[in-house]
C-alpha cells in the first residue's frame, strides 16, 4: 500500500527502512522524504513505523526467552 502518495513510498519501504535502523518520523522524512510535501501521510507513516518496530521488538524478546541457557 502506498503511504506517502507525494513521494510514492509504500508501507513495505517504511518497514524495510525500520529494519535498517530508522526509528522516527524525522528519520523517514530525512531518508525517504515521507511527509515532506502535503503532510497527509504523517500519522499513517508513524503508525506503520511504530507497529513494525514494536512487532520486531516483541519477536526479538520472544526469541531471547526461548533460547536455551548456555551449558544446558
Ligand atoms: S502524501 Fe506524504 S507528503 Fe503528501
């Protein structure tokens, strides 16, 4: 789905950017241009970014709890 129509940025591209370390709307604005034209995409882009960061953090936390202790 295209999130930022003005700059043709999709939700997938926002998630990929988050995987590369972008963590804020300022990062998306600087690196992808999200929200730099009409600004109508900002709340949706922020939601996509934060949902993805949260889901990857939860997944990483679950993995860390599933790891066997050293020497087990
Ligand atoms: S839709 Fe993103 S700046 Fe216009």
